[in-house]
C-alpha cells in the first residue's frame, strides 16, 4: 500500500467536504493543517526572509518538498513562492479533477504560521494557489501583514509578479 497516496486521498476528500460545507466557514480553518510539524522544529531568524528560509530547509530535509524559491514584493505584503516536487501535489490534482480549485497548502501554512509565531505578524493568508501537475510545481501568492497598518495597502500583484519573474528576483533556498 502506498501510504503517501492514501493520506493524500484522505486530505483531498476532507478538503472537498470543507469546500462544499454550507456555511463557508470551515475552509478557512484549513490554514492550521501542517503547522504542528513546523512548530516542532527549531525555526530561527529575525526577518521574514530568514524565517522563510529556515522553514524551507526543515520542510526539504523532511522530504516533503524537493526545494523552493520565494520573493517578497508588493509593498512587502506579497509573498510569492515556488514549491518544487511537493508530496501534496497528488492531493491538489485529485481536487482539480473533481472540479475544485485547490485552496489549502500545508507547506505554505507552515511558513505563514512561523511568520506569525516568530515575528508576530498581524495576519497572513493564501491568496492564490496554482498547481502544475506536469512539472510537479506549485506557485503560491500569499498576503503577509507585518503590522495592522499594512492591512488595506494595495498594489497590482500581477505587475509585481511579472517584474519578479522578468528580473529573476527569486531567492532559491539551498538545502
């Protein structure tokens, strides 16, 4: 029995049920999935970049992903991530096949949790999650609000992401 496939199927079914839940409240609770793992690790750093890189090193060392790159832009509110060869891609593919856009990423949940826990960020959330089953890569856009006064700041993320890509402003974490 492929235990990874089994657990991904369980997670996909749970997320599918949450997606269809009538009050539309439970899906937001999925941001806590995955955080127990990262909270058990010694994540260190005094800046968002250091925390993100420490998380990526731990997640990669555990074999959950092969690697990751990130960039912070959009008035320091946009966290733009690329995750390579994630163990959870089969879960995302199963959701897509069922007509559900993936909305929960345990890997990103871990990183966002540590920004809140270690640096006392006010709020974070996953804004967009794109899955490419052919390359086994996910591209995720997150909002990270260090302080309450940053909530409400706006900019054109599509333009920010285009500039990050064009200028190759990705920080690849070496593990």
